[in-house]
């Protein structure tokens, strides 16, 4: 089987996703993602954790809130955030889409937390979007279809 590859900024961490096609990605415009990225939104891909193989010096940071624990994985050298898992979505890895080697070929298929978007960001009218979190079934249909 072919794979899709990605890496951190410095190249110390590399990963492969066991799939032949680029994943569908979504943009999260919440304030937490804006702070994590230092940008207007975070572009992410949901992949089965079992399909993801990472090599290199990974540093782990776990953040527990009232209803979940998010475990972030960073490059131990340059601190690029590679992916995270979340106790609310067991078995799913949330890969930072900008770390994919072919990120320019990605298609953003959904936008969430658009109530917090930077006002200069225009969201295409033909792409599903939600002002807050998307209903689970609608989100899965948009992102995993």
C-alpha cells in the first residue's frame, strides 16, 4: 500500500499515513486553535491512529479540561505540532495538515467555530460550516466522506 508522508519544520520527525489518497481537511477557527497556531485557524485531517506511523524525537503534552484529555505530539527538536489525540474520539489522530508533504494539494471540506473567525477570512458558501462545533454526524459526513 502506498502512503502519504509529512514532517516537522526541521525534518527530525517524519510520519506516514497508510492511505493512497490525501485526507480531507477542515479548518477550526476557535480561539484555542488560533492560539495553538498563532494564525487565523488550524487546518487538520482526521485519520485512524492505527494508520499513522511517526519516527523521530516526539514530545508529548497532555491537556485535561472538564470533559476530555487532548494529547499533543510535537517534534522534540523544532516543536512543530504534528498531531493530537482526544479522549472524546478514541482511535482518531488529528494531523496538522500543514505538516503534510503535499499540503498544497489539500481540499478544505468544512469550517467549524466560524463565529470566532478572523473577519478577513472568507469561507466559500459551498463548503459546510458551523458557527460552533458541528453536529457529530454532519461533521463526519463532511470530513470523512
